């Protein structure tokens, strides 16, 4: 299991030599914390974490998973270590169960436990075929889409779990349930939450406010 994700003097450019952060970023996230990356929309929160996935390689500086530079790891190895839950997750035209497990080795009891812990199990049990119900984006509420995504990330069991605005469409009780669940697993996985939700930020063990980097125009 990974214990840290570290950025050392990192900056990124969509266009040659036009870097998005005024100050290169040096920051380290540790397993055992609820790590939050906060800041206004468009300030580069998601971009920063996507760099660790190898989505782009046109950045300066270095990113380390423990003592391994991500530039030395191919994309397959990176994706074995990291799962990124995008703010607009993909929902496949498939069963609830397959949307969560993505055809990995099935442990339905574990899926049920995860769904229950984030207050999603009752919704699933009200569906026509429960976990075997075929879904798509149009058949779910925005909150239910978020919960499918949260379950998918947690079920993956990957060392580094990155959640991008996971509570943006959740009600207050579901937000509290999500926070309680993250508290329980933070010693087992390296958890990073991209959020501007004040409730999430208040629960952070470590909050990196990216606004201090002043994204350039």
C-alpha cells in the first residue's frame, strides 16, 4: 500500500510555457489523513491530481508515489495504484452492480455494505431488480450518480483514492455518512478529496488550499 503522494516544484502548461500556477507546487499527502485540496472552481485542483495519473506529461517538477517518480511508471502501473473519481462520472448502460464493480472479482456483500454506509442501499432495494437493475444517467438522480461513483472508488481497493467533488449533489445526511466512512478507511488507503464544500474542509486532517498558488490568466 502507498503511504504518500508528493509534488516537488510542479507546474503544468496546456500551452507551451504558459504555466497555470504562478508558484510551482510543493505538497505532500499522507495515508492516515483526510487530505483535502480546496479552492475556487477552475483554480487547477483536478488538474493537479490528474498529473499523478499520467494523463499529461508536459509538466515541470517531480511527482512521487512513496519513493517512485511517476515518470518512471507506465500508465498501467499507475492505474493499478490510483483511482480517480471524476466529478462527472461515467454511468454505463448496465446493472447497478456492474457499474460499481466494473466486472472485477465480485464480492456482493462488500458492495451492499458500502452502499449501506453511504445511505444508498435503500434506494437500490427500491429499484425493480435491485442490484441487477439496468441503469443509465437518465434513470438516476445526481445524488445517486455520485453514490455509484463513491461505491466504485471504494470497491476498487486501490492504494490511492481521489474523489473529485464527491458531495456536490449529496444531501446533508449522505455527506455525514460519506465523511464517517472516509474516517474509517483513512488509515488503510491514501485518501484525497478535491472539494470546496465547507463541511468537507472542516473535517480535513490536512487542507491544501490551491488558491494560494494564484492560477494565472
